[in-house]
C-alpha cells in the first residue's frame, strides 16, 4: 500500500475536521430516507411523496452547493498531487 507524505495529508485535514462534527438530525434523517428507499431510485420516488416542497427539496439534496463541493474535491486532489489548475 502506498503511503502519502505528511505534506499531502494536510490536504485531507478539512475532511477530517468535518467528520469530527456531529451531524444534525436533519442530515441523519435525510440519509435514512435514502437508505430506506435503497435501490428504488430515491430521486424518482421522493417527488411522489406527499411532502411540503421545502422538505422534498431537502431530501433531494437541492440545498447543496455542488460547485463548492466540486471545488473542494479538486482542491484536495491538487494539493495531494502538488498541482493546481486554478489561477
């Protein structure tokens, strides 16, 4: 197994810090709904549930800023590789 040098592990620190923070009950419930629906495509069935629109949007992860998630993912890998595509 290849070991990462310590300098590369620093890039993973934000992720490790986030894992130390307990998740709110809302996030745990959202995850539980998706697990309960399993392979039945939650994105197809959640819109059919008789739920208020804000709750439906939350269950569909519409509250997430995917650009921020992608940027954090790319930044982490760039830090590990020692490269950057951002100017």
